[in-house]
């Protein structure tokens, strides 16, 4: 029999789809308790995976404030502050006294962890924030309007998590109020919750680059993992055939100068690494919001220039290696082979750097996740260009 604690642990380790399946057999009240203990964004994702009937049953079993908040949060984009909101508990009117507020807090702390109090008017517009220290030190007869902080910083529910994280980093508050455009209090977001949610998204990107879906976890069943991964491996195989066709087109050159085959992996690996560096920097810029509209051209130019410089420097080392290898095996075309390696390395690194920046930008322009299988397409582009240029120049010069 599954206990509430073991069920919670299982749900925490599962992807949203699998977590929803794990909660299917649990009583509605128990499922509601488990969802309340999850990161709010994860709870929303799990609820989203359930059938309408099951979702409504769990919402009915949850505390009314929590159920209302969950329903409200679904109206905002998934990667936004709105999905992380928790219901505000300690909300008071400005005319209440310090004594009345402290008595109310004694009861509220029995059912919720309270960091700040919030003062709102009749229309729920946020007027100020109550710090517990100031409340405890205030005179019993003082009104909240006298002890509250009127200078309020609040997040917007539609604000992307990346932008909210930047605001949180500069302020370090444990809890942030969330208000609409008219200043009405909609909910609260905890700083820890905000960073946990962003960490989940960032951790999923490494897998997305090679075709591993964001939903896949260590506990995902084999059959589901197979459905996630296999299509991308088939696509990768098809792209490998393209690279193989390029090599096959220069079979006569390889047969005539067998020494070229030894340097194909060197060229392919180096250009691939150059592209992956550009890809990582571009994805980081997109994720953290550093890449602003209009910056794309300068980014592509920078990565192309870095590819040129790195290709020239690395190409010298590779060319010396080719020259030494040709001399050892008694090949009389050592100079021309070294020149081919150097030129190929320069061109390949330029193309790889540009491709590493362009592929995620193109995917984003098409409305797709920039991290999705970017590495697969990048590897194909770098392999085709590096091998094609290398063998093409060898055919002409050697």
C-alpha cells in the first residue's frame, strides 16, 4: 500500500505525465495534499495532464483558496510568474490595529507559513507590506496604515520567469507579491520556488539538445522513454547518411591518398566542438534573456569571427601534425596536405560557429524550442561542411 509520504516522493521524481498517472488511484483528498507540497509550477503541470473529470474532483477536495488559485494560474503562460502563484493568506485592511492583526496572525500561522502580511483596500488593491518585526514593535493601537511599507515591489503574473529571476536576484526577498496592471493582489511567489522552477527548465535543456524530451526523468518507463528518444535517433541516422554520402563522393580521392582518412575525425571533432561552443552561448543568451531583438546579427558575426580566429590557430597545429605524419609515412605531398588541413580547419570552424548561432535562432523564429535537438542538426552541418571542404580541396591540390 502506498503511503502519502511515499506517494509524494514518487510524484516528485516523476515527469508530469507519469505523476498524473501515479495520482490516478489515490483518493482525491490525498492527491490534493500531495499537489500542495509540490513546486507550484510542477503542480500545475501535473493537473494539466489529468482528465477534466479527475482534475475537477481534486480541485473540489483541495482547500478552497488553493483550488481557486490553481484555476486562476492556468490562465497564464507556463513559463511565467502566474503559474507559480500561491494564495495570499495574511491579507488585512489598513484600518485594522496592530493588536487585531497580531491576534489574526496567531490563528493564520496554524494553517500556513507566513513571511509577510499584505494590506489591501476593498477592491483588493495592494497598499503596503507588513514586516513582522515592525508589527511586533508597533503600538497596539496603531493602524496598519501607520506601520506598513507603502513602497511596494510586485511581480506581474505574465512576466517570464527569466525576467522575474533577474528582479529577484537584485532584491533577495523571500516572498514577492504578484499584482495585475491595476495593482490588485493576485497571489504570492516565493523566491525559492522561483529559482526551483527555473532550475527545472534549465536542467531540461541539456537533454533537449540531443532529442531527450523535457518530461523524461530517471523514473520514466522504458516504453515512454523509447517513444521520446527513438524518433530523434532515426532523424540523426538520416543526417549521418548525408555526411556519409559526402565522403563517398570523394572515394577516389581517399583511395589515392589514404593518409587523408586519418585526419577526417580530427577535422570533424574540432569543427563540431567549435559549433557546440557557439550553440551553448546562444542558448544561454536566449534562456537568460540576454539576447535582445536586433542582437542576432552581431551574435552571428561574433561567432563567425571566433571561428575564423580559432580555426587559424588550431589549423596551424593540425597542419604541422599532418606534415609530420606525411613525412613519417613517406608521402611526398606533405606541404600541400598541410595546406589542405589548415584551409579546411579555417573554413569548417567559421561555418560551425555561424551554424551554432543560427540553428537555435532559426528554431526560435519558427516558434520551436531553440534547445530541441539543436545538437543533431549542428553535428550534421559541421560534418558535411568539414568533410566536403577537406576532401574537395584535397582533390584539387594534392
